[in-house]
C-alpha cells in the first residue's frame, strides 16, 4: 500500500468519494485551471506548457487559481497526461491550440525499449509542487491524475491528437503482442506517476481515459481494461480513485471493473440511468460543458437537473461531463458552484 498523507475527514469531496453522505454535494471541474481564466493566461505568458508543468511555484499558483475564484471542493494538480512520457525522455511537445505532438511515434516492437520505467526522481518537480500545494490548500483536497494506457498510447502511436485512433486500433489488432507490450509499459509508468503524487500528498486520483469511448466493449475489455486496472492498482486502498472517459456510455460497467471507487459519467447519459447500472459506485459528473455558455436560467435549470439525478447514486460528486471549454465565462462557473452548494447544504 502507498503511504498516503492523512487528510481532513470533513471534506465533502472525500466523504462523497468514500460513499458517505457529505454535508453538501461537492463540486469541482475537469480543466478548471487554465484556458478560461485571465489570471492563468497572465501567469503562463512566455512559458511553454511543459516548462510550466516543471516549475513548482507556477504549478502551485495555477492550481490554486480556480480554488480561490470558485470555492470548489477539490483542486486538481496542474500538469498534463504526457508529463511522465516527456520525463522518461520521449520527444513530446505540447503545441498551443493543438495538444501533445510526438516527434517519433511508436509503431514497432523495436520502439518498446523507448518506454522505460518512470523513476520518482524523473519527476522531482511534481513531488515538490504537491508539497507546496498541500500547504496552500489547507482543508481543500488535491486530486492527482494520470492518462490511462489507451489514451496515452493513442498519442504515442498516432503522433498527436486523433479523431479516429485508426493507427492505434490497427496496431492493436494486427500486432497484439506489440500493443500489449506498449500498454503494459504505459500502465507501469502511469501507476508510478499516480504513486508519486499520492506519496507527496494528493488525497485522490483521477485516471483520464478520455478516448476509450472509441473502442467497442469487447475491444475495451481485451486491449484496455487489463492495463487500466494495473495502473490503478498502484494506489489501491490508499486514496479514492476516479475513472473517467468521454462517450463511454457503452463501457460504464466494463470501466467500473478496474476497481475505481468513483465512475466519471459524461453528459450523454443521465446520472440516474448510470446509477441504475452502477449501484455500488459513487458517480461524478455530468453537466454538459457547452451549457456553461448558455444563459443563466438555462444553466441553473440544467445544474438543478444534474443535482436531482445525482441523488439516485450511492454518492455524487458534481462536475462537468468533460473539461471546461476555453470560451467559458468564469462568472458562469462560479454560478454553478454556488447553486450546487446552496441547493444541497444539509
Ligand atoms: O485544471 C485542470 O483540469 C488541470 C489541467 C490539465 C489536465 C487534467 C491539463 C492542462 N491537461 C489535463 C489532462 C489531459 N491532457 C487530458 C485528459 C482530460 C481531457 O480529456 O480533457 C488530455 C486528453 C490531454 C491531452 C492534451 N493536452 C490536450 C488535448 C488534445 C486532443 O487530443 O484533443 C491538450 C490541448 C493539451 C494541452 C493542455 N493541457 C493542459 C492545458 C492547460 C493545455 C493547453 C496548454 C496550451 O495550449 O498551451
């Protein structure tokens, strides 16, 4: 078991993650730091994304910005899913407006040796930043995160963002032994990256399998599930584990088999329906991020609907169904946080 730092028992977020009834429905937003905040743009000016992720004081400041502005019930560590991959020496750049771009994509068995294990020393800046944050955050819990093996593999095999993940699926089917070699190495890297964050003080983790929805249930079970399970096992029984994907309505039960305590639900499935299918899981979600751009009346009505549907779950962590869109008005996100708190405080 990983040596997790003890956390405050009164946090509504941690209570909900444990399946207990919190004092109010906790709320935080995926991608709550970053693009939509003017103070983020100011802090980041002149620093590349990966450089920012390697600068503990800057990571601490950017992680704190949405906590100060919105009063959310959890902070998410400011980093990116490709940080551990760059840390083991892969030539990856995060291109503004595009996303991660890989100079030499992985394609063959010979490429496997490029995926060496992550050593905690490779990401000393993460340990340092989490330490700074624990002091700044007080009672607000910190969520660490990693990308799941399938989603990471897609960037490495395609060479960058992809809509259809065609090269990844082709490799999976035509060279399954190479695929499982890549994915099992990524699982080890991702598990280690989660462990580093938990040992340094993160009180929960989220595994982002953002692109798993591109797989059929049968393929998910064969090619992704065993590797995500291995990645999450690294921090089992030390902190609550949240597992999230986009367009994964057909995979809810299969993704729950990884053992994560909390299932992320995207906005395409009502939470009460997800609750029927996953009665033993805490649910996180699922306001459509586009609704943040709607008028106040529509946004409030939709927030209330998500809160009501969430009551069907074992416990509910309010979130968006995917990340905050860059054009979001921070005032509207504040409205959502206040509305959830006002209508659920017991
Ligand atoms: O506040 C927070 O939520 C923390 C910040 C965070 C997180 C959780 C960033 C910062 N990245 C991530 C995870 C991440 N990165 C995911 C999973 C979450 C999701 O599905 O949205 C994914 C798929 C990535 C990969 C990535 N990195 C993309 C998507 C590209 C694609 O395939 O469409 C992008 C645009 C990035 C760059 C990035 N990461 C984070 C920021 C603030 C940025 C933009 C930086 C810049 O443009 O300079």
